[in-house]
C-alpha cells in the first residue's frame, strides 16, 4: 500500500488503479459479522454488472445486517463493486489470476535454499517455454485471441442465440434485448446486425499481447568459473580484517541505518573556564601553548563518524580505496604542538585520590565531586576560575595543575561521561618544571586510537577522546568535509606576512591554529553522513594529500614542531602508511594490535599500578629508536594500479561501505531523492568493462563481409564503454594508456635567421626603390 500510494512511484492513477479482491473482502466480512448468508449476498452484489442488481443487492445486505451495509458504503464503491470500477478490472474479481502462479512452485517451499532456488528457476523457465510455444502456434494458425478468450467468445455467442433483439436506431446503436438464457447481450446484437464482435474485445486479450508476455527467455547458468565478478565490498581475504562481522561497516552494508555518533567532550565549558593571567602566562611557556586555543574549533559529528567507519582496529589505520592512512606522531606534533619524545604518559599511583588532590591542588573535593579516580570538571570550574589574587608560588602551581587537568578532561583525554577527568594524570603534573619532558603527544595518539577502536563496534553510539586531532588531520589531508575559509575575522596588519593565516603566530603556534576564528560560508562543510560516507567510497589518490607538512609550512611553526619530526597502550604501525613520510608503499608485515589491551579500563574504584602492569610496553617505548622503519624508495606522484601492493590491498580491505541505491534527506524540500553510491558506480564500471572487452573481441574477429551499419554500431558501443571507463578514472582496468600530447614543432633557428635576413634585405630594397621614384617625381 505504501508503494502504491507513493507520489511519483508509477502506481497511482491514471498509470495504475487499485482494487480490492472480492474473495478476500467477503472473507473479512464473514469474519467480522459471522454470517455466511451475508457473505453470499456480498459476493452477488460485488459481482453485479448492472447498477439495478447492485442496488437490489445492497438492500438485501441492509436487511440482513444494517451495520454491514454502513461499512460497505464507507468504502469507495470503485474499490470493490464491478459495476462502479470503470472497467479497470477487466472483469477480474479476485487475485486468483496472480495467486495461481503459486501452483508452479508447489512442494518447494520446504527445500534447502539452494534446491529451492534451482527449482524456482527451472520451473519458471518451463512455464515460460510452454506458454511461449503456445502463443507462437496460435499466431502461425492466424488466431486473433488466446485459447481461453476464444472459448469464452464462443460460449457467449451460444448463449446469445436465445435472445430477442429489436432495433430502434442502428446508427446510434440503440437496441432492445430480451434475454432468454444467460445475459450476454453484446454478442446477440452483433450477430443480429452482422457485426464482428472482435472490435469490441480489448486488445489486452489478443494473441500478440499473449505472446509478448512470454517473449523474454531465460539463459542457462554457466559454470562458476565463467561468472562475471560480482560487486563485493570485501574483504575477500579475511585473515587480516577478522573483526569485520562486528564492524559498523558490515551493518551499514546490510542495510542498517546507523546515526552519527554522539561526540563526548567538554570543549565548550573549557572556553568559559577563566583563570588568572599568571596561569596563562605559565602555561604558554610549556608545550600546551597552542592546544589551549584550539577549543574554539567546532567538531563535525558526520565527518568524524564517516572516518570511524573506515578505521580498522586490526591495523590501527583508515582503509581508504587507494590504501591505508593513519594519524601519526608527526600529525600530533604538527597540529597540536605536543612533544612525541620523552617519558611515557603513565604513573605508579595506587589510590589515595582525595589525598592527592589536597597535596597537588590545595583543595579537598567533596564526596559528590570525586568517584574512584574520576573528578568532576564542574568542581575544577567552581574552585579555580575567577580567582582575584595568587599570593604564592604553591598557589600558582595548584592553579596551573587544575587548568591543565581541565584541559585533559575537556580536550586531550576526554571520556564518555563528558563531565569528569581521570586523576591518573595529576601525579605527572607534580613537578611542573618537568612536564615538557613527558611525551604527551604519544599519550594523546594512544587515547585517540583506543576510542576509535571502541567506536567501530556496531553497538557503540558515542565516541570520546581527542576528536579534534582526528578532524584537523582530515582537514589537512582531505577536501571532503573541509570548511571553506572565506576570510579571517581578525583584520590583517599592513606590511605583515601571514603565510599560514593571521591566527598562527610565527614561531609560537602549531599548525592547527590556522583553523581558528575563520568565517565559513553557507552550506560549507556540514555535509550529511550518507554523503560523506559515499564520497570517501569514491575518493581517489589525487584527492588525498600524503605530505601536507612541507618545509615552507614547518618553518613558521613552534620550535617543538621543528625539533620532533599511561593507562592506554596502543600499537603504532607507520610501515603501513609509508607514503605519508615520502616512501614507496610496500606490502607491510602484519603485526598484532594486541586487542586484549582494550579490556583493561579504570571502571570502578581503580587502585592498580599501571607502570608495573605495562612494564613490557614501557620498555619497548624506551627502546623505540631501534624500531624506526627503514627508509624505502622515494615516493612521488601516484602508485600504479599494476603495483603488487594494490593487488594485495584490494583482497584484504573493505572497499565500499555505502550500500546500493542510497537515499538522502533533502534539507530544503520535504522529500527524499536518489543518490548514486560508489557501489552503483562499481556495477556500472563492471558492465562497461564487460561491454568493452566483448565488443573489442567482436571487432578483432569480425569477418570482412559484415554490413557497414552493424560494424559501426559495434564500434560505437566499444567507444562509449571506453569513454565511460576513461572519464571515470577506471581506464587501468582495460590497460588503457593516455595518449601522449603531440610534441611541439621543432624549428631550425638557422633557417629562421636566414629568413629574417632575407626579409630585411627585401624591405631595404623596397624602401630604396620608393625613394628613387619620389625623387623622379620631384624632378618632373
């Protein structure tokens, strides 16, 4: 019903007419009113071809049960009455004509699925073959109507023989018919006036229409080795992406509509966290100078969710159509300005959180403000902002620790609560003179990896962590979802150069600050999740910036960015993304991401010692300089599709996420519209490839005596499929090579010099001759 009533679906009048099945409606009436007599009366009334008999039947129904008559009158008569439907039923009163096809599939519904499909295929094929041959036979015999219609016409003529016809006006077709047996009036009128009744039969019943219904034929199913490769989203080899069954991309491909993830953080509250100027001055002299300003960049939930759908826990990388990419330590130091070398972000605390707050923050949190190792951010907000005077060095240090702790809970290490911060970071702030010796950048990256891995689960609806780092990474490398920077809100000063925008202070800020306080145009980067997801499905390597941090950019950043090209432990595999550091990508050696580490958390009243628990991982971190990836071949430009890496990668990756025939909500009009997806384009690409290969083979094996028109048609199909593949960037599938541009003409400069000399000499001779003629005229 929904499909038939949908506007523009092709099933509304006058393209199609909706009618009720008389048999089913009679059954419903019998069920409601419990009267077989009423059921019989309804069938007689609904099948009445004359209004007089219909009205008589309605009176009888009213006498049996007035409520039934009221119910039937409330239903449009055209839906169930034969004499009111305008002839659109073709006399068909029930759905038997369609349901009779179930007889073709008798005794197959309990078979195994493979046997059921085979039985359905072969039985329907036999059904079509039988009726196609019957239609061909009747056409060859010159029959105008199908066998059943012919029999029905003969029956009508036989019954009409007992009628009496009186003509009143043959030109106007005015007759009186007195029936004898039966009520077939038209046949007797035609017989009495020697008129063929064929012209009054709807062409729907002709043998030509009958033959057309079964004209199409089935084709034998070839051996599986000859099948055209079907569009599959992958992976073909599941040894690496072994968690695919629980990944968000699997649910999306199977048709489940997943909404954008809820982003957990406290960036808005951090912007309103006002602290004394002395605290800001102290923090600006640390590696956290630039990060404190990045809280003004808004987050895009649709973009972050689309990136999560391409993140793989098994490899800690984003699987894009052209290879793997990831957020690296280099991205952390460039975008956030945090150090990536030094002591790891871990501690040896084993509890005593309230005492720790008293010692390092100078205040005692209430029972409601602290739960286990979690401290409410509102407590920090209420106790450490808008302080008038700081009278001692100890008080200054307490406020600095509180400010950085709030920064950790709001921006760098936010959890899913969105309102608390873990106190495990507080011991690391005890000696503020040594906080720049800690690798805060590696801790932030590990936190991002952990939250990305958790968010890939199909039953996860929210995500926490340093999501701003992920968003800035995407904006720097991919144009999809990137805001359109129109102009800076801060006026530029005359004579001052702004190589990275007016917000980046040269030599002081990280690169992420260039996205601060920019004015974005209307409909800029707020794309719908479905659109971003599909754009990432179709993204090509040319649209991805492998190395955005060029020397011309780095030279204007903070010295930390130039010097440096906990409770969470995550493995980092730069060998899977060597193109991001300028090396040719090779097939990487597989390493374990130790997913068992994801089961370790601080839920409840934690009192463990992480420094002891992760002693082995800390030792590997200290020995990290011996695990640097060896430099490979220089990478420049694009990788060839014939590279062995692509053959390996296409087999192990999830190529497409968006399912077929995706629809998108139109925010400006109240309807949905069709949005072609990457899967649709891949099917069209495969069809074009098959067409090209087939026509190319036909042309190469074509006989010399083939008609010119047929050859031109095949060549046109070949060229159309070739252009389709080349214009969509898929020419490599048929080994197509772009034609080289014609070489510029080579000039013989000696010849040009000689020609110039000759032209100069001719010009001088012409001028001399002209002067001679002028002198001659003057003498005359």
